[in-house]
């Protein structure tokens, strides 16, 4: 079935929660807008898509999501400019990546029209939920999970795809201190580290909790085999500035192909910043910190855009990053957010107007 705005069923909420929300004091992902987009996959086909009031779900205890973890998601943001126009940032990259995740977890791929037309119509309805305070946005969470029932260890025969929205403030405030992980791994070769699978994040919680008990806010993940190479910063891609070169590690089976990561690399090159995509040894990071050539370290992802790292711990020793007036991180974050919020021209064709 071809999906257009005409055949998306829309049920509007009779009341709105929006007047109960303090938009000047938003935490991240804790308040939810009035509506959500829902589409079920049953009998081998996607059914009629719907927009309905945000509400609780009812599932059987035998639903396979509870037993075998078939669950994937994406993270996006919607922005509203001073003229009340609504924009998305590189949304087709999100649907492409979501379908890469779906294929890896033996889940049905979502037709681009279901994703894009459903999301656009949802945002038109939820337009007033998009905050305009600097650093805030409407966080958009597309996700899909197995609803098919049974205890047999096999892919489900039915799934539910939902897009829900949460007006949100900054993901992190200020700089974070991280611990380089020497034992636990985020993912492994041949695994699902490149997918946005829910289990990837569940597996990170315990090592991160241990790091927090030691006084750090996050973990820098290292490779699963030798733990000699850095890979990601918490749930974000990682960047290091050594002297005036901006480094990040290549994507792989273990490392997510981050949309913010790709954007930063493109903008950095346009700004004349030298970039390198290569493996980075922990020993190189330590040496650069000790000799003063490590100028910056930051994570990059949809939620935070860029999260500066103030220092890192490794083998019982802490290494502090210098405090600089003009950082690559601050410059690149401004360039990205100015495009996202329609405060600058978009030379790359990333900004998509919704309404």
C-alpha cells in the first residue's frame, strides 16, 4: 500500500498536557507530547498507519520482545525557528540506518514512506510541542519491537513500529569525566554493535555504573580483543584533537555509523580543519595527554550533539584536558546546531523543512 497523508488514520487527543509543561526547565526525555505514530506489521505486511493519543501499550507476557530482545530504535530531533517553521536534520539517514538495524535483527524493514510521511504528519500535529529555547528541541524516538507471541527462540511474526516525541533540554550540562574501560566491551566483531539495538545499551549500564562509583560520568569503550584501541564514548562516537588534527575512529561491526559523526567530519573539512579517520590507541591518547598535544576530547551524537570531555582515567591515573578559549568542539557544535535550527545556510542539503 502506498502511504500518503490521506490514508494515515488520525485520532486526536481530546485534551492536551502542553499547558502543564514548564518549557523553560526541561529535562531530557521525561515529558512526552500528546500523540504518537503507530503501525503494526502482521500477516507479512505493514498495516494501516495511525496517529493516536500517546498512551500505554498492552502486550501478552509471551510477546517475544520480553524474551529475545528484538528491539531497535533511532534518535532524531525536530526544530522550530523564529518564524515557526519546523525542520528535521538528515532524516533519510535515520530511516536507512533503522532498516540496517532491522535486517541485522531479522525484523521487517520499514518502507521509507511510512517513516517519513508518518513523522511529518505527526510533527505538524505536535508543532507547538517543539521548544525554541536555545539548547532545546523536540526529541523524536522511532522504535520497533517484536509483539509476536511464543517461547520458541525464533524471530517474531508480528511487530509494532512507533514514533513518540519528547520536548527536551540539553542531554548533558557541562563537561564530563570518563573512564577508559579495560575489561568490559560494548560490542564484538560479527555482533550488533553497528545497529541501534536496545540490548547494546542495556549491556553498557553495568560498566557505566561501576565507573560512576569511581567518580566518572561515562566510559570510553575499547576494542573487545585487546582493549588497546578506543572505540566510543558512552553511547556516542568519539573525537580527539591532537595538536590541530581532529581524529575519530572508523565505523565497523562494533561502532555505530553516527549521523552527527558524519556531519562533524564534513563540516570540519569545510572549515579547513585537518581530519583523520583511523584507529586510535589508548597509549597514543595517554602519550598525547602527557606531552600536551591532546587538546580536546569529545563525544558526538544526536542527543548531546557534542559533549566535551574534561578528563579521563586509565589504570588508576587521571589525565586532565587543557581549558581552551576557542575549541573545535564549540565551533563544530555551533555549525551543526545553526544548520539544524535554520540560523545559517545549509550548504550540504541536510535540513528538511516539514511545515
